[in-house]
């Protein structure tokens, strides 16, 4: 493994992102090509690292691939790409098997992993390492990546824009091609040229004020792809996790789905269980149902949270099964073996993203995408719990293999291309000290308007108001941004957040029904006759309705 930094970099396969999808892609690609993996922060910082619940996989004795496919498609509310789901579920078994072979220390029960239950699964099929499965998964993959000579890691590299030949094309010519990325490294612009490029940049939860996602999840990959001309699909489907910690002084820490899977119950401020009146499966209803139910109980009781109760389990079981949650809540004065856990919903996962096929190809030649930033259609309108890590392993491996194969067909050196000069995305963006405060205020304004109008419940009035607010923010941002020799990551993040906020809002306004994670109070029912379709957005063609 080589981590040297230089101003210009040529590589066979470039991977942007170091979560499970990016790491697995790097390992697959390195079997056939030289790989450069860049990451916004350190290689250990990703959405995957914070994943608690586990990996859904049909390996239990009473389980089948067919049942897992069915559960996934039911949760997806009629919008799953069944072929993509079949591929994920069937290929997921050997992908999890190899992770175990590589040393993943998941919890075991006899000769099998200790499978747990999560919402909307018909079987106990979640393999896990306590409540720190994401950390265990990335630790194993990072160690393997670091021991692979053909993989070069570049940390603290902020990807700005994709390098494409779009400006060189004339009408009617061949499709746009990707040749790498521009990035900021140690306050210098680095041009990383690649024969093929994989976007594995993770999620966008930080466009909302309440989220389970880490600070890095500002939607950078989604925005860069959209600016480059990628097709973006299903962007209205943002999943809100029902239970994030709501406690003064504490972060919006995720309280895993597995707590309810192991028998945890939800109570309102009056001490009443309430999920039974909303869904026959109670606490194990799909995430969108539980999130809306909690929000409604908060409204009915005029209280800012509800409570999760796992005190029916023994202290030993709780601390062994949920060591991360136990330790984190203890730091803030809670002992979850005797205390109720105050929770409320928070932005958690984007089901939509860059449109890809099952080979992870985008509509731009030489550009692949996998993990949360991509959309193969495996999640439909609502992701089934713990399918995300499975998706990362399966489609990460496919992305790496396919990108390397493509790279090996290309000429030795990509061409020199002009760097994009789009407002807000040039490598020369910066702010002065006063403007830095305004940049943070703009970020907060984006978050607040999305939380108010484009979160768990939406309406035409709120969505239109948000579009107006975002237009005002666009104008404000143009006044704040200046050009100089200093490179300002926070400003570019803000532009990315604004791009993503517009994509989500435009898609949500276009879909005049309620389905999965997208709930419209003015169109509260699911309309299969009109809307068993998907919404596709490109930079030049907003909100096009396309068939499944």
C-alpha cells in the first residue's frame, strides 16, 4: 500500500470513498488493475463504520433466497428491480462467506452465526457483531486493502468534480466519458486521471439537521455526478430511521433496529405502547410506518420524543448484545438496562441515487457507482433493514471487477481535460473569515427547510415553499462565494448540499402519491395505476417519469 501525495496522479481504477462498497470494490479491482482509493477523511470514517444492526443474508437453516427476495420487494413497495434484488440476495451469500473467511468476528451460536430479527424480515437472518457490525466489517476490509500492494490510498482528499470530455463533445457524438476527478489535498488541487472511476461516496443524511449519518455525509458524490450529467433516480425516497437518541448534549446517535428486533417496545410520554394501533406488526413494522407513527405520537402528546424500552431483557444480555449503545448512552447518564431511551426519527439512508445497471455502469462511459450513492433499484421505495451492507459487498465487488475490466481496454494515459468552472465547484472556491459564518448559516438554512417540508411528511405547499427557499439560498451563495488561491471545502460542501436538496425536493413534488418512505399528506394513498413508475432527473431534464 502506497499513500504518497503528488499534484497529478494517473491510475488504472480510481475509487472515491472508503466505506464497505469502496473497499470491496478496491479489492475486486486490484485483482486485475492498479487502484487508487481516495477518501474525504480518514479511511476509517464512513457511514459503514457507524452501522450497528448487521448484514441481512439468507444463510439460516429455515431461510431461503426466495424469502429474502420477497421481504425486500414487499418493503420496497412495488418499486424494486427484482433482477437486481435477486442478484444482491443470491450473490450476498458468498460475499458474506468470504468476509467470514477473511476474519470477520461476528457473533456465533454453535456452528452458525447468531442470526437476529429486524423489522419486516420474515426470518431471523441478520448476522452481526454486537451492535458494531459496520466497524467489524470495515476493519476486516481495511486490513485486507492495506495488505494489497496494488491499492494506493489517498486520505483527506476532497473530490470536487468529475473529469469528463463533455465540453469536447458536439451534438450527436458518442456518449460522455469520465477520466477521473479533481480533488483538494493539503490545500492543493490534485488532478487524478483514471481509465475508469467508481463513485462509492456514501450518503447524504447531513442535509437534514437530525440524522444518524456522520459529518462527512453531505451528498458530495450525488452532487458531483449530477453536475457531470449522470442520471439520478428515486431521489424522493429518503429513509428516516425511527430511533435516534434524543438527549440534551448528546449527538443524534443511532439506536439500532435490532433493539426492537430483540423485544424492545416503543412508549409515548404517557407510558403507553402505541405501535399496535398503527400496524399489525407493531414495533417490527417497516421503518417508514414506525417513523410516521412516532412523529404522530409526538404530535398527539405535544412532546418532542418517545421512548424505547428494552428493560424486559437481563442486564447481561443488553450489555453483551448492545455494547456500543450501552456505552454511548451511559456517557450521557442513561443505563438502558433500567432506563427508557428517549428517541425520535432521523434521516438515515437514501434509496435513490446515481442510476446504474446491475453491472454498476452509469450513463457516463468509464464511470461506475456502488453503495448508497448508487441506485440499482434493489431498495425500491423503502430499504429493508440491514440490506445496505449486503448491497455494498455485492455491488462493490461487481463495480471493482467491471471497472478493472473496462480499464484494461483503455489506452495508457487519459487525455488532459479542462477543469470544470461551474459556480461553486471550481477548485478555486474560497471564503473570507466573515463569509465562513454565512456559509454555516446557509448550511443550516438548507437543513431546516428540508426538515420542515421534505422529511417524513410532505405536501405540495411545503415542497413549493422549499424550492423558493432553495432558490433564495442559491442567490445568497453566489454572493458569498469568492475566488482566490485558497481552497475551501466547506463552501463546496454547501453547494453539494444545495444541489442534493433541490434533487430531493423536485422529485418529491413530482410524485403525487404516498409510497414507502415518501409520504404526501395531500396524496396519502399509494396509486399503483399512475405511479408504479420512477422519477429520473438529469441536469438538463428535471423530473422525467420513466417505467420500472
